[in-house]
C-alpha cells in the first residue's frame, strides 16, 4: 500500500524538493530521504490531513534540517555538524 502512495506522489515530492534544493541531484537525495522517513513514520499518520500534506511537511522539515547542517574541515577530515552545536 505504501508503494502505491509513493508512486502516486513521487513526482510532487520531487518537484517540491527541486524547488527548495535548486538542483536535481540534491532534490533526488532529499526525496529519497523523505520517502524513507515517511515509510518509517507511516504509523503516525492520523489522516487528519491529506497524505500529500503530511509528506509535504516531512519534505520541508527534512530540507530545513539539512540547511541547519554544515561541513567542518578538521585537518583532512570533513565532518557534518549541526549549526546549533557551533553556538
């Protein structure tokens, strides 16, 4: 059943991700992360709104969480760090 939902909404989620990311490669990565999160959290979907509204919010939150991260170089090692942790 989840696969049917994903097929039905995959283009819309990708289009939204592309709108926020600005390039297809990052949008594809974001979309995949969104579908994984949605699959893991499907039990929390209460049906109070439409499925697309729910997965749209997951998309936006996932994008914003990515924006809060940055890459810090420590010697030759690159580490992803949450911006909140740098304060």
